[in-house]
């Protein structure tokens, strides 16, 4: 079934206690990270969505209980002159996770078929070719066992405007807004067309999109973390490793057990 962002605008409320639900999910996610470490699995979690949709807040809570040695968050902005001199996927190859690591992308290679398409940074031939290039790129990683989780956070224009206004009024949030927010806002219909084309071309069996209704932040965070945890758990054994007999023997001797 085709993804329609209009189906994700209700701002669903949270039935459970938010703090308890969040703490339970973060404990679960910490076990999932440990499983990736001990079983030497790699994963990629990428986020796309509107400006001020809440991606950063979700990422902050996703990684809150993770060991910082085994994950990396990559905030993706405009490419540098060096990156522009290469194929658009080159800069992402530099940021892929090693074994037993998880890479989190705050925006991603989907810029080719979203902002680069709408703003004219890529030619029509380039962004149309981008769908197949992205699908091939993702297939290369899923075929070698990398888990790929793609999350899109959607908000209505009304919700986005409220949050952009809050960024202007709150002194410590002003750094989060810039001219590009309003440039993008002015082309919402064009972005919606690009987003729906993106879903139609890249929502694949091995790399499906997860769409989150971001109009109420707390339930959006719980929904996103739950979906991510479910997706990661499908591809990594969740049994803890056996205790090394030699370590157990040495420990019992040292600790007098």
C-alpha cells in the first residue's frame, strides 16, 4: 500500500505513562546495542522529515543509554566542496558503521531526491537516477547483513509553524533555525510531491520506510523508539553470551566465590 503522509496527522495521544514507557524502551534499546556488540552486527538508523518535526529529540532519547564507543550520530548538512567533487553517495560511504556499531543519520542520502530535487541542486536526470542508485546502495548493505531502519517524521504545517515560532522566541533554541527553514516551508507542496515520489520508489521489502506522526512529541518518540527497537531486534540474536569458563574460574578465585 502506498504511503500517504495525510494518514499521519492526527497527533495521537499516549495512553501509557510517558516516563515509564520511555525508561522501559531505553533499557530495551541498551540490550539491543549490547547484542550488536557481542554478536558483531552492524546497523544503520536514518531519519528524514520536516524541519522542526522532532528528529533530534527522538535521536537524543534513542541513544541516551547507549555505550558511546559503539555508535555514531551523523548530522548531515550541505556537502562540502570536496564531497561535491565525488558521487553524492561518496560522503556516506565514509560514515558507514564498522562491525558491532550502529550509525545514526540525522538526514541522509535521501537529500538527493528531496532538497536537491526541490531546490534545484541536482538536475532532473540526476535526482531521477538517484532512486535506483539509492536502492542499489541500500541493497548492498542489507545483503551483507547490515540492518537498515528508515524513519520519516511527519508534521502538519500548523505544527511546524508553532515550533518554528517557539525557536524564534526561545533564546536557547534560536541556533536551531535559519533561512533554509523558511525557504523549505515556502515550497511545502513541492516537498510533499518529492516525499511521496521518494516513498513510491524506495519503500522496498528489505528497506521499508517507517512513518511517524510527529504532531505530539511524546507519543511520537515512543512510537519511533518502539518501531526502531522492533526492526533492530529482528536482525540480531537477543540471547546474552555464555560466560567464558576461564574468566569464570579466574573470577571465582579472585573474588573468593
